[in-house]
């Protein structure tokens, strides 16, 4: 019993300020009680030590313990052995945060601009009436495109480009638009379009569409109101007085339509002539009228609000005409004026690329930018510049501080009727040398209004031209069917009245060797299929390891996976032979691709004469003949057949664009360097 009392007194002393604490909080039932008044205060066995609250407690010799009050804690925290580690940790934390912030800012500053979706992979252009018929009426439609999205993804494309599908009265369904906000019934409904757009986005792809702002159909509501002089629509088109007697019209001047003969047509309702750069069913809008510009801008906004990812603007150079209406100058000044009826017989200084035209295009760009503010939703703008000079074409990129198109579409390869190393070289270097600094190139070998490659140049060049597209810097653009080597159809019995020459490259897509090449189950298609569809079709080429389709897929996959092809330097080596030889390389990556393409007769090349210290043998990454892929070639004696192409690889730290001899022959759009340690791109090379 006495032992228990001694323990209790010791515990009570501990609570009163003693130096011994076992680190545990005692049970609340044992709280200190005041002494019993009846107890003896002189009993030495029960005496307690009291602390005078008026004096500061002494902590000398005391050690920290759990549960100590803040007064005790403050005494210990001020001691050097506790204060210094705490301060060191604090400043280390501050320094680490500052280093992280600095590193982040540095990475942002030195990192090159990321490639946008329209730069990352090929575009695939579809003429919707000829791609896939889903309702057995003999015409391709929007649902047909949606049905074939899985196939399109196997091509590793990033963007689908659909040509005009607006409501139109013309049989060609391309240029004369009756309503820019409606889908032509032959292609489906607006709901079909919305479903297609959603399906494209679900596949991780983007969609751009055609838009031709220059003119409308003569059946458009605007034109019908304009010819009757209703309100603001009176001046929506270009009207002028002219003489019309006995069925003969004397136009205001000698201006000609692109398709020949006068570009003025007399309208009996308004009793005036209206101006048309193309057919008489396609009257030109008056873009000097602010109301017209506002109408067109609202149409662009309508489709952007639907979710389309960009536009290809066509016929932009025709938007404005000179107001003075003076005659254009004849190419042959000795020619009798009345016999001048062909478009090429005049210099079109008053009807194309007028002052103010680029301001209108820049206005289109501003609308694109307004809808590009959402992260990941950049809206692309391309401009068709077919048959323009290279200087005028480059103006569509815009000015240093005023952006216009992301790029004008590059049709120069499609204009080659014969191939050689020299003329291919001239097309490449002409674009790269004239392109404004920091802009992005693009390349295409076909289109809806251009004769197909195989019909223009021959079957032998399908693979080598596709290899050219995917190994040049920039965005490759493929017109449907080029991946399998489709050709033009014959020009007989087309049952169409609209510009037959532009229909030859629009034949139905050749899917398999069944009836109508798998394009349609109808008894009759709007255009006949090509006679070679039994062997030139998707299903057959899927199973052939050496087919054009297989090579196209391998090229597009290589383009997607190799930084060198996406962002690297292009260095030209040789053009004085049937071959084109160039390299692709990137700072920080110790490998170089050598691309060798033969556009003429069989030839023997010595690559060691072109590049010093080149290894004796190089590995073949890809060949137009798949039997050679993965093999090796002798660099001192490389033999290539007509239409043959090779992508070779070798390792080196001595890149060509650093060598003095090659500096004038190397180009890059967005310079970047690769760090293998950090696995990042940076600009301070």
C-alpha cells in the first residue's frame, strides 16, 4: 500500500513540473486534486513540491518530450541544433522550386513550336460523288465515306479533305452553289454530315472542306433577288449596262471567261449584263459590297460552328475585278481583237489578284483564328493557287506579321507532263527557295481537276512519286485512289454535259473486283469504273506484299514515326542525271536518310562521289521494290531501274547542313534539335 502511495506522489510531482515524463498522457480520472483540508500538511511522507508561478521556469538540462506545451517547444526550437536543419530544409525547398520554375521556363523558351495536326501527317482528298455509294443510287455520298473510315485510318492519314458537297444544280456538283448551308440531296442530309464529322473526330482525324466564295449558281436566292433589284441584293453581283440586239450581246469590254468567250452574259429580267469568270451559270459575287463579305463570313462561321477543322478556299484570285472595266491586253497584239476568245490569249491584269484581294483572304484568316482559341481546335486555312506564278503563290502565306493561309496548295508537281531529275529538282527548289521563312510546305501529285498520275506519266512512276511525297519536308496530300495507282477513265459515253475533261480523274473508287469495283450496288453509276479495276483495287493490293498500297502504308508509317522526316533538314545532292538524290537529317540524331529516286532510264550512281566518308555499304530502309527492303547496297555503284526509289540509312555525327559545300543546298522549315538524354526537341542548336 505504501508503495502505491509513493508512485502516486511521484506521478503528482511529475505533473507539477518535475523533469521526468514517460511520454504518455495519463487517464483523465487521475487529474490532480487539491489536498484534502483535513489532511496533515506536516507529514513528510505526503509533502508535495509546489512551483511558484511568478517565476520563469528553468529548462536547462531538460530534453524534448512528447506533448510538451508551446512554451517549452519555443525554447527548444530556438536552439541552433534544431534551428539550422530547419532553415537548411526551407532554403533547399525554395531553391528546388526556383530551379523547377527556371527549368520549365527554359524548356518553353528553347522548345520549337509543336507541329499542328495539319503538319503531322498526310491529307487525303475525297471527291464524295466517286468514293462510296451507300444507298445504291450510283452516286457516292457522305454515308459511304463514313463506311470507309476504317480503311482511311490504315493509310495513317491525319486529315480528310472533302471537296464541294453543297446544294448545286450543276451536274458536276462542284462550283455552282445554290445554298451554302445545305447538303446536296445526292450526298445525303445535314444529319449525315454531322454523323460523318463526329465519326471522323472519334477516329482522331480532322476534316477540312472546300469553299468557293467567288461565285454562286444563277439559281441561288441572292441572284434571283439581285436580278429583280430587291433591296440590298441589287448589288450582290457585278452588273453593267450592255447592248443586246437580235440575240447578240455587245459586252462592256473584252474580258473572257476561264472556259472561253466573253465573261459577260445578258440577263433579260434585269436588262443588264452580269459578270462571270467561269460558266454563265456561275455569276461572280461583288466582293466590293460589304454586305456580300458579311454574308460569306457568316457562311464560314456556320460550318466552323458545326465543328469542321478548316477550309480549302478555291478561286480566291478571282474575288475582285478592276472597277474601270478597261480592256485587258492581248498576248499577241497583232491578233484581230474579234478573234480573241480563249482565256490564254489575254493578260488578266484587271480580273485576277486585284489590290484588296489579300485583305479579304486575311479576313477569312481572322475568322479561323477566332475559332482556334479552344486548345486543340486549331482551324486550318488552305488556298488553291493553281496556275499562279511562284511569286504570287507565295503571297498567300501572308506577310511577316499578317498571317493568311497556313499554306497555298502546291500543284507544281501535278503540272509535270514528263519526268526527269532536273525538272523534279526545279519544282522542289523553286518552292523551298521562295517560301517565306518559317512557313510550311506541302506536295501533291493529283486532284479532281487534274489528269491522274498514271495517265499523265505512266504506271511505272506511282511508287516513286509516292516515295517523293513522303520524304520531302512538309505535308503530303493524296487524292483518293493514288495509293493504289488508279488512272483516268476513257472519255467515251460519260453521259455528262459539264466539262468532260475534268471528269476523267473522278471515276469511282476501286474497292474490289466485284461489280462496279465495289463502289456501288446500283445497275448504273454516275461515271463508269476504270477497265483495270479487276487488278487495281484495294482488296487485291491488301494481299500483295509488293503492291502500291502496301508501299504507301509503309511510307506513311515511316513518315509518322521518324522525326527526321517530320522536322529534319532537306539537303539536295544531285539533279544532273535521271535521278533525284537528297538527304534528310536532324541535329541531335546521328543517322541520316539518303533518298534516291530514278525518274528516267536505268542508271548507275556513285554515292561516295556525292558525300565524302560515306560507308561502302548502306542498309535499305524502304524500296519501291519490297524485295530489296532490309538489304544493303554498294554506295560506289548503285544501280536503279526506271521508276525505282530507295531510302537508305547511315550513321554519322557530321551532318551535311553544317558543311560549307552544302549550306546553299539545305532547307528546313521549323528548325529543331533533338536531345536523346532528355528526349525533347529544342531550338538552340
